[in-house]
C-alpha cells in the first residue's frame, strides 16, 4: 500500500493536479491497467511452448519421402543419360558406314563381299577384330576398334543380348528404308536403360537410311 500511494502521489504531482481534488490523471489510469509482473510471466511461458513429438515425426516422414523421390530421380537420370550416350555412338557408327558406302559402293557390293545386297557384322566378330583386306573388312575392323573394343569400355556399344548381329546393311528391294535405299541398322544391349525393341531381349537399335549413287 505504501508503494501504491507513492506512485499515486508522483503521478498527481507530475500532472500538476492536487491530490486533495480526488481526480486521477491519465498516467495514473495507465499504471492501474498494467497487469502484474507475475501474470505477464505466466502468459509468456505458455506462448513459448515447444513442438510435440507428433509434429517431429510428421516432419521426419515428409523429409524421408522427399529424399526417396530425389534418389529415384537420380537413378532415372543416369539411365536416360546412358541410353542417350549409346544412341549417339550408334548414330556416329551409322554415319561413318554411310559415308563409306557412298564413297565406294562398288567395292562394298562386289567380289562376293555381300550376299544379295546385305552386309552383316556377325555377333562375336570383334573378338578379335578382323584384318583389313577389303572395304568390308576394313570397315568391320574400324567398327570393332572404335565402338566395340570391350564390353566394359566407356562409350562402347554392348553386344546385343539376344545374340543378333550388331550391324546389318540391307540394300535389297523392300528393305525398311524403301526400294532404292539402303538401311543401316545398329543394335546394342540397352538393358541398363530399361528399354528394348519388341522381341529383342532388351536390345535397342538405331536405323539410318541412305541412298547410293549407283544401282547395286
């Protein structure tokens, strides 16, 4: 009571109003409306409560699902990149063969080097690569050295898992590219990318069409 009376006399004297008049200054009303110190401390304590165990568990579950999604996305990206690399290598091999065919059509399809306008690179022909003795064997040797050195080589085209020929050149009438054209088909195992042609045992293929200047 002494502390309250002291505060009241200070407020009245500061406002210039006599304590005998019985009037309260605005400052005195503000002091009376302030809650006790103990009540303010209790209110702050309740507002600063921590997280519950359920909230923490929900947060961990959401983070776990997100991390699993990122891992699956990483695996898919690696598969797509691997498939794109194999297809690029096959396109380079097909373009190289097409340039050789256009430059030397007679040497590729003369002297018994092809059967009825069809050239094959048989499965297993790259172990070891054939010796360069003609246009066809020189191309086969270069293909083996550049695109199928070993199964574990970086950027090499894995041999078809179905045992099909890695390369086929079909210049017969009725080939996939149409009469008067040559179809160059490059095949490889694409099991790592999870894709394959129908009935190919996980094999993928790249087809390139070219037209030769002279008739076969």
